[in-house]
């Protein structure tokens, strides 16, 4: 009864036997252990039959519940091929159990868990309609996996409309059992755009802030990339299909700098650009929960983050999976307006 590792239930039953051995009556034991007479009688009898081993609870339990194969197939069929009669967008386990009748919502949940189905979960995808997707993707992935030996490869893009939000209420700090909390109200000082070029070989980022994101700013950023590299070095820039990236000013810049080449990602395929994960990182680390007293303060904190990041940059381990699993492109031959 006094052993430290003994469970509370076993210690309680052992105390019952010791009190009985000392001649304590049922009523007094009941008051001391806060139990009823049936509890005392049952464990006294088990101790008489099995001695100390009889005090160990041995609940036989029940056989594992198995869902009939036909019922399982029916649940899966209704889940994946039908919609609720009340025009809901998806099933709940209770709603489907009521619809099928004669089964519990736990049965539906077991089948869903077995087949890893979550009707309440929603994911999104974007299918490219670019007829030259494979050729453009192969060109970009080739630069990632086998870049030219003496060339620099940059993934460039801009993160636009970054808001300089100043929280009006005091931030409540992180505490045990409580998350960091911000007030609902804020003051919006303005927005700016962040241009970034991710060096695929070293992982370093060249950044620049701008008030707008026009072709003029993009050409100026390309000039910064060229100035950051040795004169005449071959430079490959991977960019998306934004109209500001394809203007006459950009073409004139490329004509004047024969060592610079721009590789455009396929339509709706900006995920091929390695700077996008880095943008997600700076969004999490600085922007989403940041407090900025002005647009200048926002720009200063963004550039400070880039400088500190470049002290320990990280490259992207690029992997290319089976292209046959790609979602087929949309058929745009018959478009209804």
C-alpha cells in the first residue's frame, strides 16, 4: 500500500484489506475509503480467493469492434460521391450516420480514420493551362539541378502591398497556457513592396524595398543584381509572368546586358520559383505579427532581417517528382462568358 509506484486504485483496495484484517467494521471502512458496501464485499472475496493477486483489477473488456465490409464500402461511397440532402457542402460523421440509419457516428468516424478521409478539410490547387509547361519547367529545374559552372542563378520576385500596421493596444506577451495576443484595432501607415533575389547556389538574398511595383522598379532591381556580381558574369534570373516583367523596358535592359537571361515560369506555376518559400519565411518571421510605426520602420526591419539572414543562408534542396501525377490542364477551348 505504501509503495510509491502503486496505482491509487490498488493502494485503496490494499488499505481495505488491512482495515478488515484489523477488525474494522464495514461502516467505518466505508467512511474511511468513501465507498459502498458492495465494493468492500467484492474485494474481500477476491482477496480470499486470490490473495494479493486477487486485488489486481482484471477487466475482461470486449472484442474489438469490426465494421462489416459492405457497410464500410457504403460509408465510403456516400462520403465521396454524394452530398447531404440539406445542401451542405460536406458530411459530418453524425449527419452521415443519421442519413444511413442504424449505425453510430463512431462507426462512420472509424471508417474515415481508417481510410484517412476528412470531409471537413479543404485543400486548394491551381492547374496550369500553359501548353509549354513541361519545356519551361524543365528549363528552370535544369538551372536548379545542373546550373552553368560559372554562372549565377537568381530567383527574383516582389512581395507587394506589405502593410505597415501599428497596433493601437498593448501586446499581451506569451505566458504558460496562453498565446501571445494582439489587440483588434490598428493604424495603417501605408504599404510598400519588397523585391528579393534568391541566389540558388549560396542561399543569400539580395533585397530592396520600393513604394511601387512597376516595370521601372523591376528594371532597377535587375540593375542591382548585375551590380552585385562581377562584371560580365553570366546571370540567369527566374521570374514569373507578371506583366511588369515583360515590358519594353525589360527587353531593352536585356538587350543592353547580353550576359543576363530571364527564364519565365509557366502560367500559374510561381511555385517553381525558389524565392516563394523565402517570402513565406519572412512573412512568418517579420510581417505577420510585426508592429511598425511607419513605412520607413517597416522597410528598416525588413532589410535588417535580410542582413541577419545572409549571415547564415540556406539553400533549397530541390526535388522533382513524377510529372505524370500532375493535374491535367484546364480545357479553355469552350469558355462560357
